[in-house]
């Protein structure tokens, strides 16, 4: 179960963390979407989670962010993390049901504590929607690829890119406002509840980012109407959100829709043909099914459905008067700055 070339590294981790050279039990964890090897191990009768990174990357930033979050009580306790061996061992969270109504109240405070941590470091990549705001060759190359007709038909592409240009023209991307962010909270598997506390896991994508990126993707999981949005933002800011905060949050949500439309359809295009004639599932239904574990995002057809659902929700949102109002509010503040 443990790769032969990682056996010595695992033994070192067990000795350093617990003073033993073997675990009593081990089982593979398949839930979630990661290229790493993830196991539930038993040591001294207690369960722990062991993760082995098998990609060619330096996990130093990942482990540093994870440790900072753990020390703040936002992530499970880290017993061992070795960047050279790419092995880490943390507490194992026994999950319980996390009703959306409960998450709506609890998540904002968790995000507020995360974003208040000392600044995380930068990352050599950006897998969030703010990638679309970072001008450069990487963005130019991605946008060129996405516009291929086998991914986005001409009319769809023109409409989507017109909206993207509108949003990018007004949204501020200010380094001075960046905060320590998780950046992978669109996955329900990364938000765990043990019946008493909320834990954030899988910190591989953590880096310094715009606070509204985490807020927008987390809200997409739990917010379904204006009243819930206000409750969510009040929980985060500790008071009623200002007109500007509400507008910026709303515009970031549209940037999320644009990014995931592009991203998931682009990824799916490498695995399957994209059929634009099929029925598009409702975005809220997609979110519900993801929370219920019914959506396997690794499936290319699910990627297509999810990407198209984001587009349909975007189109619904931009037809609402709030879209133009929010563009004006955020754009005016940016012009003054």
C-alpha cells in the first residue's frame, strides 16, 4: 500500500511523530480529488491521516500554510511534515453531517479567522478566479486556448469574454488587500465538521490572495438567496456589510462563474467532446449534488455539466439590475483609488 520508495520516509515520520516505526492499521482514503496518496493510519489506538505527495513539487509553502492554520485551530493538528520526504501526518477528523443551515452560520467566522492570519507566501501558480486578473503570458496563453471553437462556440465565447472584460475592467487587484487564503474551498471535501468544529483541509493551493475569492466559492456552497448572503457577509465582517463590500462580493462571484466555465470546459475538452445541445443542470442542484458526494468532478461529463451550469448562472446574474449597480459601485471606488 505504501510505495516502496516511500517506505523509509514513512518510517522516519512515524518515529519523529510518535516514537514508533510501524502503524497498527492502514487504509486508503479515496474521498476527495487529489493526486497525493492519502491514508488513515492507527498508532497507539488513535487514528491519524497520513498524506504522501507524489508529484514533483516543493511542499514547503503548502506545509507552512497548513501548520499556521493548525496552530490557529483552523486545520487538524500537524504531527509531522517533511518537505524533503513529502510526507505529513495530521489528526484524523471524524466527520459528521454538516447541514447547509449550520455551515451558513459557521463558515464565515472560520474564513474571517483564516484571513486574519499573518500573510502566507506567494505561490508560483494560481488556480483561483483571480488568475484572470493577473496580466501576463500565462493568462494570455490560457485565454487563447479556451477560445478554441471545440471548447467555446463563437457566440458563447464572444458573450463570455465580453462579460469577462467588463468585470476585469472594474475589479481591483491590489496587493495591499491580499490575505492568507485557502483557495480550494469550492470542494466540499475540504470543509470538514466533527459535530463541534469546522476544519479546513488540503492546503496545497494556499497562498496570499484576494479575500473575496475564498468568500465567493464558499458562499456558492451555502448561500441561496439575498437574506442568506447578508447573514453570510455579516458573519464574516462582524457587522452589516457596506454597499461596496456587497458589490465587490457580487462581482467576484461572477468572476468565479467565468473562471469555472472556462476552466472546467477546458479540462473536459482533453477527455471528451463538448456537447452544447444537452440539458444544463441548475447551478444550485450541482452544488447540492457535490455536497452529497453525487458529483464526481473527475468525470469529463460532470466537468462539462458543471462548467455549463456556471455559465447559465452567470447569465442569470448579469441580467439582474444588481449586476450593473455592482459594476458601477466597484468601478467608481477603483477610479477614485
